[in-house]
C-alpha cells in the first residue's frame, strides 16, 4: 500500500510565515473585492495624516512614519482604481454578458436537478392515492430519505423500475439535458466566476466517478432501484452547488425554479408534485455549501 503523503497536510497548523502570507492575501482580496469601501477608507486615512502633519510631533519620527503611511495609502488608492476601472469592471461586464447569453442552459441544468426529484414525489403521491395512504414526503436535502423513497416505490410498485416505465425515460431526458447544457457552457467557462466554473466542473454528467448512467436492459431490480436514487441525489447535489454560486455571483439571472412544473401520470390520473427553489437552496438553518 502506498501511503498518501498529502493526508493531514491541510490540518497542520500554519507556520508563522505562512500565517502572515495567508492574512496578507485575505486582506488584499478584501481590498480588491470591495474597491469603493477600500478607496474611501484609504483616502480618509491619507487625509487624516495630511491634517495631522500640521501639528507638532507627539513621538520622535512621527512625521516620517505618517508620510510613509500616507504615501502608501495614495499608492494603494491608485492601484485599486486601476484594478477597478481596467480589470474589475470589464470582467464583470463580460461575466454578465456570458451569464445572460447562457441563461437557458443554466435553467436546463436546474430543471435537470429537480425534475427526477419531482418524478419521485409524483409517483409516491399517485401510488399513495391508489392505496389510500400517505407514503411520506421526499426531503431533497436528506440522502437517506431519497434512498428510502426509492425503496418505498420498490415495495409498493416495482413495475415503475421496468424498462417500459416512464421513470428512466424521464431520468434519461434529465441526464441528456444536463450533458448537452454542460457541453454548451464549456466554451464560456473562463468568463464565469471561479465559484460558478467550479460548480459546473463538479456537476454530475455521463462521465466521471459519479457518472449518471441509466441501468442496462438486463439489470436486476436492486441495481435499478439504486441507480434511480443515485441519479436523483447527485443531480440535486450538482444543482445546489450551481444555484448557490449563481445566487451569489449572478443574482440577476431568473432561473424560474418556482415556476417549474413536473407532471406524472398514474392510472390515468395526472399529478403535479411541487418542486421549488427550497429543494436546491440550503435551508435557512444551514450554512451554504462550500464550493
């Protein structure tokens, strides 16, 4: 067995130089991310020192230190203005244009995330209606509840997992929609904020360790049940990461999550189970997922 030398590396305490570099990096990032507040604060500092320079020194060398700090403040103001006008504003303009031109692709990805969940809910509602009992709700944020819903469907209506059912046709459409959207977004990824690009890079697709593959024609019932829950859960996880990033960095996009309608037909009766933004956004009592 080959030991993983990187294990625990991120958990070790930072050395003095590393801690200082990290703090300087965080301070610099804050200045760049908040140019208006940074420039205002630095100008106020420089102006205060300008006024104070007219007074006698309270401490030896006070004037010299004040001049150094004042000149440094002016230099930072110039750097921040340059970055704001030449880098940040054009980048934000390009990002906004890229987001808006791909708005439909983002909507398809979100619909692909909540569509299979809605289908699970519709099946449970229809089967429960036929049996005259409540089969429970599917909590989009609880992985165990997703697998429990699949097992409930297996117990009461195993036929929904057959080759000729509508379930895997619906799931296949969701997977295909996600794959096509990801391929269409790939060329513009460099224009998106790194958090959005990361969410797209980790969105489940037809390749990778968490790939979304429909069960083969000769698959047994166990594999079909497990594969269906796998698809529902990982699409929801991908949708949550993407929606969190878009809410933060492209809040002007209207993803129309609450307007999405899922329709399931059971025994000739139509059911429209509810799906909403709450399914792909962190509950108020929980912190947002880190990207």
